[in-house]
């Protein structure tokens, strides 16, 4: 019998993943969707094919009928609270799949709690921007028992993602461990681009000339973030693509891992200081790409282009 799927958490990553599960996942039953703010679930459901989703207004209404429950929320407290609520329902035999970006210690604690209830767990953080979630081009990192990971793979490549990094039979926290380290690459990329664009502007080369070099040498994410920087997208959005609070959470987790391992991550420390300036300037609307605005201010320019 085909499994019943449920999805909890409809941020700008979750919405794209749900869209692709519905459109490409060959689901035989409507996907159950829940969000803390019901209107977000209702609005998404209205945009998807009729009868392919079922909006519910409580976590227990999502979990009770489901065989596989996907979660994708913002931070460690949110996922801990969400799983605690999920486990108030009879969970034995269910499979929980968490796509959130959290500390590996949090992931391992979730695994312990879920398994203690007779359920299965797969950690499945994802790499990619919201546009990649929308287009089904994410990279999924799957960790947990191979038997459980195999149940998740049909919803990965060709559905929500373009590739899977397979950590079958490795500790659950390995997936989020990689995700946290991987996100420092993104943070450092934005810092490098921001400093380069600020220098290009102040020294007379110009951002457009620098952007031509970036397009030629570093296609992909570098070009996308360079476009966001030079167009002013980093301060114009009402809903950030990569919220400053989430970027700082990831930086904090990376610095925590580094400290425990005796490694100094100076670039992450610099970028995090710039993210603090972004938060001070823009509040919750701040985006990771706003690092450019912080570097501009530091360089004697206005935050906005």
C-alpha cells in the first residue's frame, strides 16, 4: 500500500519542496500539509493541483494518519518543539524525515527520542537556495539506517532534488554536521563577493566589470549572489531568501563545532560580525546577502546601493 505523506513547515524552502513532491512524487494520496500559520498552508494548497494536498490545522492531525512525516523548520528550538509535539501521537512504525538545518547534537537527540518511541528517523538537510527548492534542484544529505534512507530516496533525485549525498548507516548527526560546515562555504562566498564588489566600486573598477569576471570564472551560486549584490536585491525583499537570523544561527553552530575541535574559523567570525550589522540595520528582513551593505558601511559607503 502506498504510504501517506505529511509535511510540517512551509518556509521558503519547504514550500518549494512540497510543490515538487506534489507535482513529481507520484503520490497516490493527497499530501497532508501543516504550518504554524494556517494561511500559508492554505495559500500554497490553492496554487497546487486540486485534490493533491490536504491542509490540517494541528500537528497531531498531520501525524496521526501519516506513514512518513517530513519536517522543515527554522532552528533547533523549533524542530525540538515540533518533534516533541509529533511524539505525543502514537508514533510506532512511522518514519520521520527532518530537512531542517540544526546542530548535529540536536539531530542526534531527535533521533534518540524518535527511535525510543518505536519510530524511524532520517536526517535530510538540503543544500540550495529557495529557487532551487522551487525547481527541484536541491542536494539532499541523507543519514540514518540504510533501510530507512531507502524509503526516502524516491522523493529525492528527480523530485525535490538533483542529487543525494548518501550517509546510509552513519550517525544521523553526520548529515547536519556536513550541512553546517557546508553553509560556511556559502557564508564565506558572500563575504568574499561583498568585499570584492565594495573594493571594485571604491577603487574605480566598477561592479559591472567585476561581475563579468565572476560570470566567466565562477558560474553558479557566485553569479547568483553577485547579481543580488549589484542589483540591490539584498535589501529590497520583504521576505529574505536566507534570513539573517538563520545565517547567524548556522555561523554560531559552525563556530561551536570549530571550538570543540580546536579549529579557528576566522572568516566565519568576520562574516558573523557583518551579519550582526545587517540585523541591526534591517531587523528580521535582513538577508545573508546584506553582508554587502555591512561591508559598504564599513568602507564609508551607504548600506544601500
